[in-house]
C-alpha cells in the first residue's frame, strides 16, 4: 500500500488541497507550523479509507491515487461522485505516467475482494488527548464488537486505533513468540530482559445480565476459547466481588476473575495454538474489546532494577514506542497504511534521534506498507532524504466570492536534512527559525550588529556607545567576538542591516526565494565592487 497523490476539495482547513508523495519511500514525514493542516490531512485519509471500506459516500470530495497489491488504483468520492465513490484501475505508460481507465471497477467486484483494492489495515496513533481521530474508527470497532459477542471469528478489523493498553498486549505477544531482533530492542531501549508474570483481571461485562463468572458471563467464540485457555493455565484462579471506584461521585460492586500466569513458559504454551504473535495479539485485543478485561498487570525483569516491576510503571514514552513498533511488526506482510500523529511526543532526545532507524530495524522496512507521520522535532528527520519529507504551509488566496482565505499548500524540500545537524535543520526551510539560539540572545546579537553598522558611520550617541560596549562584553562571553576579519563579510552585514527586506526572517517558500535572490544580487554587487 503506497499513496502517490491526494486531492481534497474541502475538509476543515484543506481547500483545493493537493499533495504528491514519493510512493517509492516507506515513510513520509509531514512538517509545518501548528494548525497548518497536517493532522487534518491524516484525519481525511482515515475518513476516505473508512468510507471506501464501508462502501459509503465520503462527506467531502476527494481523489486519491495509490498502489495496492502492485496495482495502480485511483479512488474518487464525495457528494459530486455518482454512487458516492468509484475506483479505477491504471496502467503505467512507457513515459512513466499512469493512465487510468474511464470505466470504474464494479462495486460488487470490490465488495467480494476488498483487500485487492484497499489497504488491509489502516492504523492510526495520536499521542495527544483529543478524540477527534478516534471517533472515525467507531463504525469498524462497533461491528467487530458485535461479531465478537455473537461468537463470529473475524480477522482483525481493517481500521485500528492504537491505545496505550495495546502496549501490554504487544509485550505479551513479543514474549510469547520470542525473536532475537525484538529481544535485542527490548533490552537495548527499554532495559527489559525478561517477562516475570502476568495477572489478568477479568470483569463482568456490561452486556451480561444472568450468566455466572465461571461461565465467563456467557462469552462466545474466540473470546470464550481464549478465556478457557487462560483459566486452564492460571495458578489458582480466584473469583470475587469487589467495590470498584467509577469516578469521584460513585463506586459499585463488580464481579472479578483473577487469572495468574506465573511465568513466560506458560504464556508461550497458551500462545502456541494461535501460530504467531499477530494472532495472539488479536485474541488479547478481542477480549479487551468484548469488555471483559479490566486490567492486565505484566511484571517484567528490568536491567539495573532490583527485583521486577510492573509494565505499567514504565514511562508513557516507553509504552508508546512499544505499541507503535509492535503493531507495525505484526502487520508488516500486509498492505498497511500507518498514520502517526506526533508519535515522538513523549520520547527522549536519543530515541527521537533514532526513531526512523528503529522503524526500519524492528519492522524491517516492509515493501507493502506506508508510514505517514507528523512531527515538530528536528531530531526525528535528521537522517532522512528530501523525498521522505513534505512541508505544509499556508498561502493567501480568494474564494469565488472574492473573500480572502488561507490555502494549505505542500512542498518537497530543496535538499536533504541528512547531514545538516539540528541547528542547520532548524534554520532551514524545514522549520524556518531565524537562528538556532534563544530569542533573547538572537535579538541582542541583532541589536549589536545594528549598532556596529551605525558605529562605522559615526552615527552613535553616548548611550548607543555604552549599549554597544555592554552587548559586546556580554556576547563575547558566549563566543560572539566583535572583530570580523573578512572585510567583504563586513560590508555584507552593513548592507543587510540597511535593507529591511533582508533583515526579517522569511515566513514561507516565496519569501525565502525572493530573499535568496536579493542576497545573491547583493553578494554579486559587493564582489564586483571588490574587483573594480
């Protein structure tokens, strides 16, 4: 699954929005200021593929070109599309362009074999507190939930929203089917050197009325089978009724069943019948979705820590990293679209620096999947090429009624961030900072240069001279010397500070290109004067 081009007519702040991704790359990182439309774009992709999978019309007009199962496809949909949506097959020409058929694939054909035309999985993860992305996954979760209650053994649902609880299931699935590269990751990054024990706290579900605890409250199908496996492997299962705090206003009595799995060997024995860690993860998650799991207490052995600790005691960043990497690894052989909205939020600088490499090392760069993620951190993109990055920015325009509006645009950078370093990335087109220093120091340095220019022209009064001396003394302590030995550079600084257009930092691509052109003209003028 690889997205190539997307057009969105009108969704939130995305108006006549287009983006062209490099579909040959596994990952694309979206940059841009807050409210530039990055998260809205991810949200729109979820809605598009949700509605295509459900076979319903999307509330906004769109067009998307992508590859799936090595086939070129184009989907269009929205209020302006007859029948709500249509999917077209394409063929690559000798020139490299894709020509799409004029006749859409029949909807009955798509319905019979959806995953030849649509991604097998669409995963999303958001590190913030908003539920706006989560709600788009409700239809598929509700269908999955109803099937589980009826005992239907469905595969994992195609749209999946990752939560922190899934990190517990990922860890158990990893240890149930140990693999050297995964164990190495757990040891090197999380300092986890082994699994000690697991306590499942099973609760009476909301959908039950009359069934008994030892009947698992009437659970059916794969969920019941899994609970029976847990019960048989558990050491001294205990059923009890406990008072549970719901919130600060009330508590209520609730039936619980405690199932204690005492070691990793027992976990491996339970999981063996499910064949692989992806299927085992599905059983764990199905039981959770069925409203039967209240809590899972996983105890792990951690390096440099005496005794064991519960997995819940790990940082949110550690749990978050494990969730994302686990879900990617479990579905790497499938046609998957992974949407990550600021997944690096809770990670330390070292992990941010290694994040993209971790995706490749642990997930092993799947050819059939695509990762689209947002970030505001230069550390994350430090090792990427320009083809793996798209920058969001806004541009003034007017609508049909001549009213002013801001259009969200995207562009590919002109050069790779790889090799620039954090300071170089921050002060380039990727983040547009005027300097890689704090604002106060930058303003002081700017003021110092302005005063130096006036000093050379003998235009300083006594107060200005005192201010300049104080700034020189202060800034020299942190490495900014007064003397500039290159006379040509000295002339350049003077010319820049006399030109208001060159002093201000550019805010978009057009301003940057215009300023670069003026800088180039200024340098040429100064060099010509030197030669004269």
